């Protein structure tokens, strides 16, 4: 259990990419991490793009990012909603400022852009938001997974088998 005693926030809202939410949550739990689904409301059922439900454990306002070791942001269309919440941006900025692991895949880069943490970082994402990423000050590369310090980014669901081992390594390295 490589991630025993790790606490992770997995952000959730409607229209998340089902695989990009559940694959990391399940893999991190297999490694012993406590992964809490955090949405706008606690105990709310959010539905993924392909109809898979996810119930939030907590609301954004109810979590203290100081108590967590990492945040992961799934893709899909949820990031376009998530980036509008000041609490989400506060969580992501806290993780960056306190040298904690941040994982993002596909369109999740939008949340990092809105949180103002990409300046000078090398990242990847779905090619559809490449311009958004570079306009936020990042260097964008077309690779399955990119690690820049505490930040691990990936492009799309087929890259998940490469993304998760790297995210786990970074979480081990940046554990509080």
C-alpha cells in the first residue's frame, strides 16, 4: 500500500469523463489512499458524460486543503464548471503553494488555468485546449503524461495506464 496515510481530493461536477474520474479514484484507493469526492454540494449525485454516477463526500466549502496531500481533477466538461468556483481555485492554489501533488487530465487544465498556476510549467492536455494552456504561460507538449515538479498532466483516457503510475510516484514524493 504505497499511499497509505495519503488523503486526496478528487473534484467532481456533472459531465465529468467517467474513466478520468473513476480510474484514478479506484487506483489510488487500491494503493491505500483515502480519496474524497468533493463537489459543490455534499452527498450530491453527479452524472458523468456516459451516465456513470458519482456521489460527493463533501462540498468544496467543507474541506480544508491543509488536511490533504493531493488534488486530482478529471476531464470531461466538468472542468468548465469547476473552474468557476472560488473554493475550487483556492484548493488548487493551496496545493501548488504548499508543494502538494496535483493531477489533471484532458480538459482539467482549464481548472489549473483559472487557478493561475501554469506560468512556466510544462504540461499536456487534450489538444483542444492547447492554446488555452499556452496562453496561461505553460509550455504544451503532446505526450501521454508530463510531470513538472508536483504537477502531473495527461491527455485522455487511453493515457490513464501511463498517467496513474506517474501520479502515484509524485504523490509519494510530495507527501506532507
